């Protein structure tokens, strides 16, 4: 009996530490067992869509292929009292001008199927800045460029929106495309935003340039009457909008908003008639 008591006492001593560790204190909340960790969920990052060249005819019908060709150029022009006070700077701005042109063309097209034609950077350089020669055949030069750009597409016609030229009022100075000009001569000091764009339509098979609907007698008289009242290519602005450093024009949000508003107004005025043919 004594031997049995000693053996039982010895066993109880061995179990005592483990029992002490596993028993919670009175009134204590037993710790929760952490759930098993779930395997990490895989996240697939989809690549952003890359702009692709215009699809061939097998991708679907193409009524009008739209070619926006401003090349995102904004002109900053200073017009002084003499030729020595004149300066013209073309600034590449991050304002997506060609995107705006396509958006307004899409709005004007209605139910007419249109497709944006993507072209290589610099495709219009030779047209806008020809090398040498006093005499040019601009129509032929433009036709050559459009043939090259559309060599892998088939549309019924191509609508091309280009920078065009105008004349700054009260001077013999040419203003081109979308831009801002400041006239500073003696007591005169004023600034205008300008938006000169032209639309040329090509037949999709022959590449013959179609007649401009604005060039009809009614269209000419209507445009002349409007310009006598107000030149719709121009918008007078405060001189503070004219950038002190031409190269920084693209950094001005106020200049951008005013310029895009004028360009939108011009596009919405001239584009719809081209989709009524």
C-alpha cells in the first residue's frame, strides 16, 4: 500500500507542470485558436489596351475613315510693329487634339459608321513643312500621304481634318491651326485665340477629292455673312493667357480649356454637313 502511494505521488508530480500550463486562470477567457492561413489569392493584372492600326475591311464595314491630323500642335505667335517683333513657335501640347476631333466627328456622324485611321508619327511632316520649292501641288501631296496611310484599310471615303491658314486681323500675318496670337504695336496690345482647320474628303476607291459642301455659293455666302458679323475662327482673350514662354503653353490649364472650347465650337459648326452627303 505504501509502495502504491509513493508511485501515485511520483506520477502526480510528473503531470503537474503540464496540467498547470493547460489550465486557464479562473475567469480568464481562453485564447482563440488562429484559423489556418489561406493560400494567397493570385491577382492577374490585365495589360492596358494598346492603340492598334486601323483594321482591314474584314473587321467590318467602314463608311467613313476619319484622319485627325493636327498632330497636337499649338501655335504661339507674337506680332510686333515691325517684322523684327514677329515670332512663331509650334508647341507640341498634351491636350489630345486629335482625340477631340474624332469625338466631334463621331458626334456629327449620327448613324454613319466611322472608323479612326491611325497613322505613323510624322506622316504629315512633309505636307506641313515641305522642303524647298516655290510652287506646290498641295492636293497631290496630300493625296500621296493619304494613300500611304490607308494602304491597309478600305473605307467608302476618308475624312481628313487638317490645320489650315488664316490671316490675323489688321495685319498681313498668317496664322495656322489652333493657337494664340498677341498683337503688340504702340498703344495696341491684344490677344486672340484662333482655330483654323479644314476638312478634305477623299473617295475611298479613286482617292479623288470630293467637292467641299462649304464651297457652294450658298455655303460661301453664309460663311461670308457670319464673318462680317463675327469671325468664328477667332476669340479675343485677356493678354494674361498669352504664355510668357512659348514652350510652356501646354502647361496652362486655362489656356487649354479656352483653346479646346474654341476648337470644339468650330468642329461642331463645320463637320455635320460632311455626313449629309
